[in-house]
C-alpha cells in the first residue's frame, strides 16, 4: 500500500476506533494482537512500559508530593533531582526536608529564610563541610612570629589574638592577615584580656595592670596579691576587675581606680581561672541578669554572687571527687546556664539553676583530654596529640586534627579556642577564622584555622 493510501486508511480506522465502546476497543486490540507476528509483539512490549508510567510528582498536588518526599533520605533525594527538571524543581522547593537534613548535620536553621532553593544549597554546603571534618581536611595551620621569649598568655576576640610574653611585651595580632597591630611594653604576662581601648594583664610579678593600646601607657596598677596572677576578667558596666592567684585568693577590684574591694578566700590551691558572667537562669540563689563570679583551682569550682554590692559569700562549691583524688583540667566553660569542666573521669556538665550534674561524657581514652569549648551541638577538645570535635548529641568524636609539640601549662592559659559560635551549630558562615591557638617552644604561636569551603 502506498504511503498516501496508508495514511488515509489509518485516519479512517482511528476515527472508527475512537467511536467504539471500551469493550469493543478491547476486542479489536485482542484481534490485532492475534494477527501480529514476533516483530509487532516485541514493539508492543517495549512501548507498553513507557505508556503505563505515571509521573506522580507531576500529577499530585504539591502538598502531597512534599509529604511523600519527607520519607526519603537526602542522598536519595539528590539522586531523584536528576530524573527531570520538574522533579528537581519540586524536590528543591521542599524546604522542610532540607531544613531537617541540615539540622541532623548539626547546622543552625534560620526559619525566617523562605527561599525554597536556599536550604538545598545550604545542605550541599553542609554535607561538604561535614565530609571535610570526617576526612580530617577541614582545617589548615599557620604561625605568628614576633616574640623573643616564652608566650604564656593568650586571649582571642573578634578576629584578634592577644599574646603576652616573658619578653616583657604584649602583642595584638590580626589572625586573618597574621599582622601585628599593636605591640606594647608590659611586665611578664601570665594572663591577658583586652577590648578596643585597653589591655588588662595579670603577671608573674603578683600584680595586675591596665594598659592603653594606642599609646602603650599604663593606666592603672593593681597591687595586693602575694602570688602570681594566673587569670583576670573584668566588666566595664560594673567597673569591676576580678583576679585569681597562686596565693589561693580571688580579689575583686575597682577597675577605674585600682582599689581592692574584696578578697575572697576558701581555695586551697592556685586559682587558675576566674570568669565573670551574667546569670541566664533562675534559682533560689540567683536570678537572670545577676552577675556571677566563678573561680576554679585544681580540685574545686566556687560560685560567688557579685554586683555593685561587693560583699559576698560563696554560694556553692563544685567538685568531681570528695577525697580530691581526681583533679580538674585547667579550663572552664560558663555561659550563664551551664558549667562545664573536664577531668580524668570525663567531661562534667552542671546545671547552673540547680547545681546538679546533668551528665558526664566519657569517650574512650579520655584521661588526658582537656576542654576548649562547649556548645549546644559540638564540643572542642584536645590532648597532647590531637584537636577533637565531639557531637554532643551522640557523644561521639567526629573529627580530629594533629597538633605539634606545644608548650604545656598547668594553668591552661597557653592554649585557647578561637571562634565559638559554631559550637552551637554550623551555618555556613561561622565556620571560618581561628579554631585553636597555642604557644610553641620556639616562642611562635601555632594557629589552627578553618579551611575555606571547596
């Protein structure tokens, strides 16, 4: 049959077929199949599978599609995005799926962001960073060189690192560039803390001093301790400076005048850490907004109320062993809600409202691990060989980074954590800058930094 005649015949047959009932159509197909040979049957078999498929994401209402997609894991969803442009569009717009996936990776979620494509992109960025952490490839190192004697004191804030040295100087460094911004002559520094205008130093000469960055002038000198001053903290609003010393005391000073307002006794070891912080929870002993002073020695953490009224008595003493058989590591975390400290028994977390121990985290081989930072999602820890990141939801170590032979200190001030906000959850913006810094035997400062995203 000629092509033209065949096309006319086919059109006529099609019109007639469409006018039949379903039963008549079925009978017609059965008859045609019975007349078909192997070539026709193979052609029919290959095309029936395609004709019977239905794109459920295209046919279903969007809300039902999102509900079904929630049952799939993110990796499967990424594969499904390759099926078609329509599938990619629907899956990428499923905000709740990608937000949940990010949360499971320890990512902070800002619910105010409504851009449907945003959270899929965040998840892809998150999965890359978590893979780098797992593969021990998330960090890089650098050094700061400039001191001529041992560096005992370190303090970090807003991208700036202050170092205090036995060479009778303190330096302020821009961590991102490695440049020294200020260098001033001081006394021997055992502890430092700074802000935009001033530097406060605690010294091995038993005194504390306040210096002006711009001129290097000594603005105030605090005399009264009979042992080295290992830790300092201050609050401009209260006009108070606190200090912990090898003479077993904590002193409270008027920041502006240098007058000693009170001496807090009760410690029987060197006071290696003092922290002045606002309380964020209510209890029988304090209210939100109250200023609290924590002081720590080798075995105990003492809690003091403090404010404009200076006379205060110890509210509570915390320890991990009544017989002093277990000592505390010389680091302390206090955010107004929780107190955290490490020991050979593990990582202890106290609830500040009740002073009860909430949990003790005991990862394998914990005896030599010290605390650097503690958040809602992650903790930063280290020992003589490695820097560790722990997922606090599972209490598992998820990453480690090798450390050089750094200078060890019984007071814990020759090493510190850098940026801390990521410990409450990564967000793709806070995983940058300084992670860890420590002083080295050659008087340099060893830095561990976040590596830029690939």
